C-alpha cells in the first residue's frame, strides 16, 4: 500500500517545523550566554560623537550667551586642540561627516578639531537647528549678577529646568538687533525664530533634525561628529538615554570633552553606556565648573 500526501501539506509541515526550530533557537539565545555573546559579536554598531564647543569669550565673562554669536576665547581654541582633538585622536576616531550649529563658536571649534586631526576632505554641515537655546532677555547678563538680583534658585531654574522659559528678549536688549540680523540666521523662517527657549522648546527643533538627518547617517554607517552647545548636548543625552524631565536638570555637559554614543545599526537602539573621553577626575571637575553659577565681573 502506497502512502500519499499532498504537496501543500508537505510545505505546511516544513514551514511549521522551520518556525518551531526558529522559536527554539530564539529561546536558546535568550538563555545561553555563549549564544548571546555570539549575537553581540555579530551585531553591527556605529558610533556618534558629540562635542560641546570650547570656552567662548562670553563663557569666560560668565554671561548668558544663547544666540549671541560670541567667538571662542584663546583658552577655548587651546582646549579644542588639547582636549577635544587630543581625546578623539587618542581614541582613534575617524569621521565621514561633521555637523555644527550656525554659531561661530561651534564652527570655530569644529575647524580647529579637524585641522588638528589632519582631516580635510569630509562633508561639513552647519545648521541652525543645532544652535544653543535662546536665553531670551537674560542674553548678555552675568549669571552671578542675575543670581544676586533674582536668587540662585531662580537662575538655576532658568538654566537647568526642563520646561521653564526665561523672559523673552525685547527690542531694548542691547543684543536683540545683532541676533535678529545675523546673516547666518537669514534662512530661518520668521515663525520659527525664537525669542526665548527652554530645554523642552529647544528639543522640538533639535530632536526631529537629529532623528531625520543625523541618526540616519549613523545607521547607514557614516562616522558622524557633532560640535554644538551645552543645551543641545543635554537634549540629545536626554533623548538617547531616555532621561526623565526631572532628572535632566542634574545633567551638565562641560566644554570640549567628547561624548560618545554607540548604536545598533539594524535596530537603531543605543548600545552600552554613554562615554565621555576624559579622565574621571578631570571630567568631574569640569562638570562642577559647568554647573556653577560662577562669579561676577564687577
């Protein structure tokens, strides 16, 4: 007696067997350290590096800067060489494309870093979406003087809270016209030109640009360097590391020290810990300096 079975039934059983094997393998990988290790080895990853610009002339004077287009200080230029470029070179990091804000201090820092690393043939993109937050009518004022006038708690609230806006800049602010008439900002739509920003508001321009432009480059295998600003770095750290609205107020990003993220190129998920390329003692010292309200110039 010959036993017969239809081809569709054969294919159905083969498919069921294959699915069962795949399910068993998935369960095995979840439980077996060796299989998990192999999965990690097989995973393709790529890094993204973010650097806050070097000390600016207004950092040196302890002034709220925001969208005012301050130059790097002499120390800031030195730090771009001795801290930023040195750390990137020591970590053997290479780049295919670099992004900066439209502000001079970020563009100057990037130029110095690339020159010091002898990189001269990569694409450079400067975009206003990566500008520092607009500090409104605090722009141009000394942080310590403002703390003496309004109290340290209020100033730190303006500086670090997620959703607190400084007072909007007004036309009688000495830097209002300089900001509004900056040629680097001429292509910003009028309705998108801010008069003040909180971290929350800044993220509404930074994160879509990051997701739609920069992260796509990273996941496509491009080695990306971003040179921008403290609040932009905080926004990206909050987004990438999923930090709460409350806890982000404790995050401070120092000038010049590179920050490295690693991503799974298939899933887009972050891999491992966020890493600052600096000695721990020096990093903590610089973080405390950034967190401080600083001194008056009077």
